[in-house]
């Protein structure tokens, strides 16, 4: 049961990532101008790290 939940969770994140790739340039421009953050990929890397920790926590609970 826990594996199914984690699979659905990571699949939803992957779909959101693929969908957001079309806005990569717009997001990079906004981050660079307003927040001085350089890349879209760095933002996603931080998000993925959080997902891994969150997924591991869910796995431990279940």
C-alpha cells in the first residue's frame, strides 16, 4: 500500500515537472530579475531533495 502511494506521489511530481518545462524561460527571467536566483533547474533540484526527504518520511510512517 505504501509503495502505491509513493508511486502516485512521485508520478504526480514528474508530470508537474514535465508540464512546467514549457515555462522554464519565463520562470528563469522572473527568478533572475526579482530574486537573483539563477536557474530553473536549481529550483527543481531543491524541490526534488525535499520530495525525497518527504517520501522517505512517508515510507517510514507507513
